[in-house]
C-alpha cells in the first residue's frame, strides 16, 4: 500500500480507491481488513561483526519524533561510526525496521548476512545512503 508518512504526529498510510477499481481487482465488497503491527527481528550477540556495536535502545540516537517512535519497537540493531555520523544495520528479510526510511537504505551483506543499512549524520538526521565497502 505504500510507506508510512508522518501525519499529525503519527505514522499513517492514507489511500483512496474507487469502488470500480476495487471491483476490477476482485476485492469488492470488502469482507475483512487486517492491520498488523510488526517488529524487526533483533540482532543477537553472536551476530556482531567486526567494526559494529550492538545497541538495544536505537531510539536514543534519534532526534526526529517520527523516527524516535518508529525505532522504539526495535529491540536491537548494529551501529557503526561512519564519516561524520553513524550507520545503523537491521536484519533484512521479513519485517522491515525503520519503515519511514525505507527509501534511504542500502541492502548489504555484512559477515554473510543481509542487512538494511541506514546512514545518519552526527545529530541522528538521516542522510543519503552510503555503501560501507
């Protein structure tokens, strides 16, 4: 359906579909709607590659209220100092962590596992994606 966007202090997806469009897709009349709140898989202590650290309170690095709220559900992540800021790596596959930043991640293999890697400046503000290699 799309990426969550900040709206009135919350993350929301707003979409409008015509009844004709829903008919063409074979989903009208609606019978049920499921809303699922999911969380990114945690990083275990055995998964910490060289040069990275484990952080259990990712929201402490975030200044933006939307990112602070979004990252509060993430129980652990990899963090690495990088240039004039830091990188955050979350396991890639299944539930996607930091949904508001979906378009700003780079998927990389780190120690043989796939991670969504996000770049931030020293103030915790997202920056354009960087390859770490």
